[in-house]
C-alpha cells in the first residue's frame, strides 16, 4: 500500500500541474527568452540566463550604490526619506528601530543609514566582496547602522513580530521577511553556487531539487510582494534610469515562480492563472482600540486585529488627526510625547494593494506629570590628571562630586567629541561608596582602534543590575529602574572581550530614596520580560531582574496577566524564588488572587529552607502580612504552592522588611533620636536619648557630604550656609545606621 500511495500522489501532482504562467504585456519583451511551460530546475535555468543577460550595468559600491538606493528605496509616504530594512518604529525614541530616515542621512555614524547586504558578504563562497555580487543593488538595502550591526552576518532564522536576534540567527521582521526571501532567491539564480540559500538561512533543502531551503519558500508565501518592492524592481529594469542595472528580480515580478521551481505551498501568482483578480477590497477596520502603560513621555496602543480578503499589510497610526507612523502588529508604543499633554489617537488598516479601511474613532489619553530627577552623581572625567599616557595602567582621581574613582588597565589619552574620557581595556572602572541611592544610570561609550562590540556589566553593591553596550559607534545608554536606596558602590566590569579598548564618558546617575524605607526588598513584577520561543501565556520557567536588582525565578508561571492594570506573575503548579540577599527579613507582605476557575488555598513561605508561615489565596484579592519572621543575615525567600496543582494564582506587590537581631536594639535607639525643625532654616537640632557617640553626616542630592561631625549629647548644627533644597541625614552608632530626609528652606 505504501508504494501504491506514493505512485498515486505523484500521478495526482503531475495531473494537477502548476498554474499557467504568462507575463503581462509590459514584461513580455523582458522575458521573451523564457519558456514558462517549464518547471523545476529547467525553469530556474531559463530565469537565471535572462537575469544574468539583462544585467548590463555593474554599479560601483561607492558612490553608485549609495545614489541608487536614494532613488529606489524612497519612502512612499515621504519622498525625502528612504525605508530602512529591519526597521519598525519611528516613534519609540530609538534610532536603531527606525523604519524611515532622510535619504541624505547616510554614512558611518550613529543615527545614519548604511548599506545592508541581505546576503552577507562573508557567507558567500567565496566572499562577495564589494564588486559584482557584493555591489548588486537588487540585494543591498538601506539599514540603520546599529540595526545592521545587530544583524552582522547572522543567518536568517524563523520568528514572528519585529526584527530581532534569535537563539540561532536573525529574524528580519514580519514586514521584511518576504523581501529577504525573494532577494536570496534572486542571488541564487544570479550567482549560483557563490550564493547558496542553505548558507544564509536555517532550514531544510530535503524537499527541493537543489540548495533552496523551506524557510525562504515559506516567507515568500507568508509576506506577499509589496508596492515598495515593485518600485525597486521597475527602476532597475529600465536601462534609461541613471543607476539601473538592467535586470529584474523575477520573484518580485511573480512570487509564484518560486513555487513553480521549488514546490511547496503556492505563493501569490501575479500573472495568468492567479486565483484572484486585482484586489480592490478594503480590509476591515480595527476594533477595541485602547491604551495602557501611559508615562510622561510614552503610551502603548492596542487593538483587535483586522482582516482582509488577501492579507493585512500594516496599520496606519494617526495622532491628533495627522498620520504619525505605521504598525505591523496590533500594538505599538508611542514615544517622545510631552508630559501632561492630551493626545487623540486613531488607527486604520491597509493591505498590500494599498486598500485602506475606515479609521477608528479617536481615543484620548493624557500623559502623566513630568518627573524631574536630579543627578546624584555625575562624572565628566575632566579631573583626571597626569601624563597623557598611551600605555595601560591603573589610574586614580577625584571626580566631579568628590568621589574617588579608579580604573585598572586604562589609558587617559582618548576622547569622545573632544571631551576628556577614560579608556579601559581589560580592566574595571569603579567609584567609592556614596550615599543617595541610584535610580537610573546614563553613560556614553565608544570602542576605539580595532575590535568588536560587546557589553560591560553594571554592578551595584556587588549585584549585576544591567549591561552597558559598546561598539565602534558612539552610544549613550540609560539603564532605568535600578532603584537601590542608601549607600551604593558602582562598578563597570566583565567586559565582553578583554582586548577591546572602550572609551567611557559622561557617566551620571539619579538618586533613589525608597519611599517606604522600612522595606528591605520590594518586587512589583514590572520588569517581567518575554522569553524567546515561550509565549507569555504559557506556563513555563521564568527569570527576570527585579526592582532591587535581584535575579528572580518562577516555575510553572505565565506573565501575560495583570491585576488592576499592574503586571503580575501567575503561578500554577510552581514556585516563586528570590535569590539570597542580605539584610534579613522581619515581616513580609504580598497580594494574591486566584484567577480563572479553582478554589482557595495557601502557599508556604519558606525562608532559608524553613517554612515560616502560609500565604492564603482565593477568588478575592488578598493582601497578607506575616509578622515576626525575624531571620537575620542572608536570606533566600521562596513561595511554594502546596494546596493545588491546578489553581492559577496571581502574585503582586511582594515586599519584606529588614531584620538584624544584633542591631535591633541599636536601631530602636537610633529611631528615638529627635531631629528638628524639619524643614530647617539656619539651625538643625539633634536630641540624643543617650550619651552614645553618634556620627552625623549630611549629604546633598549630588552625593557630596556637606557636614560631618561626631556628637555625644544634644547638639545644634549650623546650617545657614546650606543652599535651599533636599538633603540626606545619616546617623550612625556602632554598626547601626539610619537615614532621614531633610529640607532646607
């Protein structure tokens, strides 16, 4: 029966055949040497011959390719711009994700566009170089410099959404995957063995007669030809155009040619035998337009996806009635808004033929009040003194705010924009301890000389809280939501490549004061992030960096749910775990809510391996505080669902107070110290409940200590020379310390 089935299938396929292929009148002359009754490798050979023969002008990589791209890749909505391959958002504040940019803003600096080799030069056999295949304008596309660098020479891999680096390679994005597939097909028939599809993508060639892989055939089907691709093809096919090569990409003229050669699911047929007439039917209008995550400068819009008789191509986003940008999924984050401002947003749908739906009714939102953060510490590196050495050594100096800085394996002769900076090779940059905490850190980096790109670890109080990237282009990076209060030490180390020489400049961080200073650790679950290849709604293992820089983990957890518009972690048959952290635990507070169906029950609260209490949950939201846990030192905190393997429980707003048995009496004494008046004018009074020696330090919001003295009795401190503003008072007895916020009128 097996042999009979195969024979029948082959007979059926032969009888069914392929759609009739007859080019339209305007392409008859171009393809007059191709026999379109052929299929498979015979058709491939005919298309290869005409594509090669018609390629009569070979463009120079510089300047002709630049000039060609400025003509062929114009943004259909703005003829002063070019479209950037892999781009998807012009409003998120990041140039690396831009989809459109001035056609004249090309070059080699951050924020400019350069020439992306869709088929990377180094993956050719041999290397494509910068002539012939390496300067083929049908293969080259404008791309943001940083986005181009992110792709590098990674092979294409499957994915969904906007462009990103997968675990295997590079996904170009839903909008661009068809473009890339058809370019790879073109390079294969034009340059043969030098440009094998199997060398540039992850997929199988088991069901094709040569080295074409299924990945590109699938992308050719899933992402139909756009008018933008047709625009490029038409230019190069007309030899009267200044920078035209003379040849065309046949798979843009008709994607179904790929099906006729390599098989697979039927692609769009733009010629005779097409299953649909010219598409004049408009897509449906998006519904359920809503907003969320509104900040002082951004907001997220979401809507229910529209439908179309062929396929939805994009969504048009309007702000205050004016076109703003396009989206390629049913959500978008709008950035660069103004604080405390009301905006009206609406959305329409567009298909590949250019048909558009009606526009939704506008929804209005108001951005939140501007939050002004002062820099607690800033470092310009201007105070570095000594010989401008070109060798690497340990360098120490007193910084802008009086902090003592040290850099190992560093040199001081390099600059960024003519500003003095520190250059670190295989070393560490660190500052001495300073008060005021840290909320967010900003720094500028630039790799000099030869090398690659990579990251530094940003370490606060011994914990990695983020990565600082560097590359051959100047980059300014801000890491938000570090949110560590009190005294902090800042270190840059563990650079990705020990031989890279990286210049660091304009380093600054904002202060952070825990508004509820009783809590040692707080977790809002705001920083939950998606994991590649795992849906947010899937119950799986999750890891993320929490509000205090702790590395949290959860098993049997999903991250797509929210409670009162607040992100939560939802545990089914799993465990929520915080890593070991210092400071002990006095009491713990957490909010729970069972979602979907199920019953009520409890989690065990486990500290250092011992159950110290139960956290209840049910169909109503519960906020529970377990008092008098009182475990000193380093603690590991775990919530373990012991009641049910099927209940799905949301967990939010988890926090605990510090506890140190040895210091509890001393801290009680410190908390009884009276400090008045507050706000103060010219004098601050401190009343001690005992005669113990107490170190008094007052810091401004730049982290600089402005007053320091030791007292053993009630004392009045002269503050008339302090400027008006906010200060931090730090009082220490023996090993116990407390801080208070002061205001100077």
